[in-house]
């Protein structure tokens, strides 16, 4: 940051600092408030600086300069208060600047900021591992390793599976998203914007068809049989180290597989000595109305990857799994300079306490019922809404051409753009770019959520 830019930033933060807090984040008025158009002049100033200083490949969804957030709102530099239906892509699930997280982080910063766990271990890393071993599905012996990002967790899960099995092949699925590093780009299905022009990619990664009930019309058993047959014919179980799948696909469009699909895959993996990896980076930590989405489907993964909601906005990720698999790696084979940073671990322990004690898992189910109820009603009278799906506070609306049923990305983009201009942050997703996803913080109130949904509905009516 240039000196003048740094001073400007410091002045703004000093004038917008918040001394008081409430449960769920800063004591901000929980309202949608538009003082200027979006973007306002101060936000536009930052966007102009971004264009000059930040690589073009780093995009943004909402054209604002955020200065505060909490409850269900994000406040920008112009004083606009936007309803947050995205949670920084499912990260601030407990609410932005949750007071327990703030207190834990402040205490840790005052103690020490870094030693590298691989050099000088500390208790909070072990405590996070213990919590993950306790909370993730299954009552078998488990161990965990901590990293910085979801992509890192996925890469290390694949490393562990390959080491454990002595095999190299990995199967991912259509519409799946697993990250932007070289290996995780290979695992990710969608080319633009994640893969195009960035190859060649890591080898020995194969793709199988997923269960997509709205578009394939198959039962879970039928979809699993199709996938397994392809895996057996094109790869062979004896060559396969791992199968990795998001229990509910995120970037691919919040695709909820048909009943029986995931259990059939798990059974096949068990029978063939293949490691089953559940990528719960987006679905984990209360987001779906269970602590982990795997619980909805009655499956127990061999390995589970987590990130996003784990530490309420601080960079932390993990691989948790069967102890005998996790211990396959030699000493020094797992880790990283910043993996399991003590500040992030402190935030994670506070966030986990909130999930367990503040009723947030139940709140996710309440939020999901409100979203699906509202758009389910709209679907009955608007054939452009092809599907409303999701679990808990992870809900998607898929938009289609009413005449053909084909994906309508243009309509989706127009609705999202209009909603943001009206003060509601929403995110799009889907392989075809035709899905709006709802990921509100679980700290959002019913009235504010209802207003945000009405703004999106009005944007659809006007499109």
C-alpha cells in the first residue's frame, strides 16, 4: 500500500471504529440503508485504486468499500448499509466480528502471533484438532492436521489418501469445485473463470457424473450405478486412491444429490479400499442445518476437509479423518509455515463454542425454511424459477428459460446486479451461471432476511 493510501485507510478506520458490540457482531443498525447510489463516491475511489494496484484477475461482486459488518449487514465507506446474503462466501457464518471471536483474537494477538506449530507447538492448535475429531461424523479414532485454505486442505487430503493406499488416481465429479491451485483446478469441473488458460493440470484426476435430480431425473441408486460403472471401466478400483465430492455441491449450483447416491458411493469405496473424501469446505459448520452436511445423508467420510466457517473469517482449514489414514504420512510430510496459525485457532475455538452453545445449527434450519418458503411460493407463479433447493441456510434458486428449461445466465446476472444496486449482496454460481445462492450469516434477523428476499424478488419481477 502506498503511504498516502495507508494513511487514508487508517483515518477511515479510526472514524468508523465501533466501541460497543452485541451478540453476533458490531452493534450496527440492522437495516438496509442507501445514502448514495452503489457505488458511492468513496467506494468508487477505492475501486479506482483497486484497478490501478490489484491484478485484473482478482474480481469483485459488490462494488463497495466495506468498512464495518455485523449481524446481517455490511456498511460501506459512503454510509450505505447493505443486507448480507453471502457471508463472504459462507465464511462469517456465526456473524461478522462475533464478540466471542473478537475477544479470543485480541487475547491471542496480545500473547503471541506466530511461532510455527512445526517449530514450537502451542495448545490452541491441539485444541482445534481435538474439537474437529469430536465433532466430525463417526465415532472411530480420528486425527486432524491444520492448514490455511480450503484448497490446501483438499490438496493435503489427496496427498494423505495417495500415501495411505499407494495408488495415484483420484475421482472428482461433474459440477464440482475444490479450489484454484494446480491440483484443485484439476479437480474442479468448471473452466471459466477457474481453469481457462492455466493448464496443464495435475495428472491422474478423473471425472464422474454426479446426481443432479433437477436435470438428470435419476434416483440416487441409478445415479450412483452410472458413476460407479464409469469409474470401474475408465479407471479401475485397483488404481484409485480416493473419491472426493462435496456432499452438496457449492460453486456448481448447490446441487443436493438424490437420496441414496452418497451412501452407495461410500459403500463402493469401502468395498474397494478407496478413500472417500467429503469436501465440506462450504457445507461445514452449521451451514446446512447440521454441523456437517454428511450427517444429512447418513454417511461417515474417511477424510473430511473444512475451512470457510471454521474460524469466522480468519484463514484456517483442516483435514480430519480416520487415524490410521491420517497417520500414513511420514513426519514432516504435512504442514506449512502458517498452517494452524494461533490467531486463527483462537478464532476457531470461539466460533465452535458459538456453534455448540448459541443455537446456530437450529437457526440455519429456520433461515432455510424462510428462504425456500418465499421462493417456493414465487416458483408456483413464475416459470423462470426452475428449481429451489438446498439444506439449512444454503439455498439456491435456479433460473431457466420458461419455454425450453435451458439455463438463463443473463436473467440470473441481471437479478443479482439489480439486487446489489438496491442494497442486497447476493452471489451467483452454477456451471451454467444460472443460479443465485443464498448464504446469509446465521446472525441475521427474520425481518432483515425477509426484506432482503423481497428485494431479490422485486429484481426478478422487474427483469
